[in-house]
C-alpha cells in the first residue's frame, strides 16, 4: 500500500511538513510506503468547486421575479 500525504501549507518546509514527515516515518516503520506532496501557495480549484461556480452562474441567469 502507498499513502499520499498532502501538504497544503504555503510554507514548503514548515510545521505541517515536519508533522507529515513524522507520520511518514511511522508508516515506514509499519512497512507502508508514503509520499509527501506539496500543493504550494497557489489556490487549488477542485472539480466540485468548478461545478458549483457553473451552477451558480446559471442560477443567477434564472432570477425569479
């Protein structure tokens, strides 16, 4: 099994990364492979957020009254 650890902090080597490294070490002791992925300082848009934006735009066009 492989576990993906996501660092969403804007600081690549901050406290979140230190905590994830501790978790990765514990997982390695148990024989579980892991990888830390840093998202970075830029906002991440998800598919759900994009779909909600599209829905809201179409909803605004159908104003009632």
